[in-house]
């Protein structure tokens, strides 16, 4: 797992990357409510920022596709 930050509209939400591929990832969050369909993801360990689109959500997980 890697630490990451979801960023949108001047807000930041800490998350954990549970699974990651070249095309997307599943993100663990405390509460996915209010997180928009598109946001930037800062992957702290890799010093990488990428745009994401949400493709699915559950109670504590968000599946995203990288832009």
C-alpha cells in the first residue's frame, strides 16, 4: 500500500492505494461521499500527480482510471 492524497477544489483527502496498475488504482478512503467524479491524485512515494476519473465506488473504496 502507498499513501496518496486526493486533491480537488482546493481540498485534500488522505487515502491509501490498495491496488495500482498502469491504467488505474483502487483507493481506500474513510468516506467517499463528496469526492467528485474527477480529481488529481498525488502519489507521495512516487512524487507523481495524475488526473483520475472514478469508475466505481463502495463504502470505503474508489476505483479510478488514470488520464
